[in-house]
């Protein structure tokens, strides 16, 4: 059995990380798997890139820009939600690529921003190969948005899209919705969701409710992401050894979906006893004025590129806070918990599937900064930290380890290949 995983990026974004980890997990289980991406680093012989010339690079860039221009035009010339939606109107036809032709199964992941069009996907279905599509957000089951928030229109028919500030019953979201409906009804594509939360969304979607779907989580290498000596890890970052270190961050924490304002507000509700012992560790992008607004000691790390450095960071801190408002199955929670670091997050998306409240972390009420602070206070003051840490690690090992997830996918593949 030969699998080709198809994803826009090789490294950037949660879907890319998950897809690449799945490729490794499948190969470790003797399933021949390669990855086809829009743009790759050329560092991994198992990853091939569509963009392999200056002309294709220019073409890819023009596809990306043209899609954004159309969104910008339909959004009343506002940049606010420019990357909240995708149209899949520009991209490449990969149906004749060698990795596609030789595969027994095509496994799609995140394919937006100029990689595949709906027509490209239709071309893949005409090859009469089984197609599995792992969803890392809601885009396949909505008209154009990646996360529908409180909108339920995707359960009937998208229109008057709030991301476009549209008031019409036949807007851009309706047009793409109709195109998707025609494609999916005859495609035979099987859908996988990384979380049970997203699976419920798929079953409610007018676009996907009649397609086969199942929930299978993302995998992680639990041998690599594991306990390390905390003192050594703190020394590597020159962190103090006598403080409670709270980690916060994301690739782009300035994105309002990451809920930075809730985290900052939560810090103002920290009890004095905890506040005096607390220091903040920040990774990823964050504006200078935000850093200056934090009144307790902070350690700003910026971007961390190497896995080894990331693993040391999770082991160096005492807890990880994720205040995101939209999440599927965050890799950051999985990574932190695999290293025995308890997590505190809102009750949204797949987060409560990962964090078992007051067993391996804390699940706060959605958009409630005071309860987020209560979670920080609880981990520091009341929890049996050693048990919390061991439980966090155990949850990941038992549910998300590469071998377990790979076997679930292999079983799924076998149902389509006989």
C-alpha cells in the first residue's frame, strides 16, 4: 500500500506538522508514504514540491495574490478577515504528478492558499483512487470560512457571510458552497477529523453529512516529546530555578483568534500569593507594547525553530496557557502534555477532549478571563503537581502516540483498498 499525503506546506502551520508526523508514523509502520506540497524545503527526500522552478514560484505567488484580491474586493476592501476565508479558485492541477499517479490512496490535508482548487480536487476524484481528507479546520464543511464561530448557516446553506460583512442571500460564500456541494456529492471522498468536536460539525454540515467521516487524532512522537531534567532545561534558557514559569505563545499571537487579550486580563486576576512567584515565558510573535503591558517578569524567546529547543522549553516551564477562541486539536497542547506540562485552556473546539479538567490540566469557561486565572491559581496552589504532570503525559501516550494513530489510519486505508 502506497500513500501520498497532500498538504500546502511542509513545515508551516499545525496541519503541516501533523501531516509530516503522520507520514513518519506510517513509514515506521511499514506503510510506504510520501508527501506532496506546494513549496518544500528540499531537505527531506520523502517530501516533493510542486514549485520546482522560478516560473512555478511566480505562478504560485500570483495564485495566492489573486485569491486574496477577490476576497478583499468582496469584503468591502477590508483586510480584517482576509485570511479567515478561502475560495480555492486558484491553484495547480496535480492529477498527473508521479506521486499522485503511483499512490494507492491520496490523503489530502490542508490544501488552501493557492495549492488546490475545487476543480483540482475534482480531477483527483476522476482518477478513481480512494481519497481520504483529514480536516484541520472547518473549511471543507462551510462555504468559505475556516472557522464558523457561532454561525450555523453551514448546516443548511451559506449566505450573508459575516466574515464578508455581507447582507445578501447569494454572496461569495453561497457560490463556493454550491460548487462544493456538487463536488462532494459525487466525489466518494472520506473525511477524517482530528477532533470529535470537528466530527460533530461535519455530521451537521449540509455539504458533508452524507459522506463517510470518522474522528482520528493527530499523532506525536512520544519518545521524542518526553520528560527532561527541568533544572537542565531551565539552565539552557537561563530561567530562574525558584519561580513558577507560565508559558504562553503561538506562531502569531497577535491574531485575535489566539485570545491574547483574555490571557492579559487573566494575569490581572492572579492571586497575590501566586503573582509573587510567577514569571511569564513568551514564544512566537508578540508586539512590544504587549510585552511592556505585562507587569510581572517576562522572558521573551521569539520563534523557536528546532524541535529539541521546543522540547526543552516545555520541560523548563510549569504550565502552558492557551487562550485560543478557535481550535481543532492543538499541537501545542499535545506537545506540552507529552512533556508532562499541564495545560490551561478555554472550553472550545477539541481542547476539552485533550485536557481533562483538574486531572491533567484545567478547562476554563469560554472567553472567561477570570476562570482562566482560576486555572493558573489552581495549578500553582491546589493541584498535586506531580500527579497532574504524569496524567498529562499518560493522556498523550494512550491517545496520540504515533503507533496508535498510525494503526487507526491503516485500518481506515484497508477498508478502501480491500
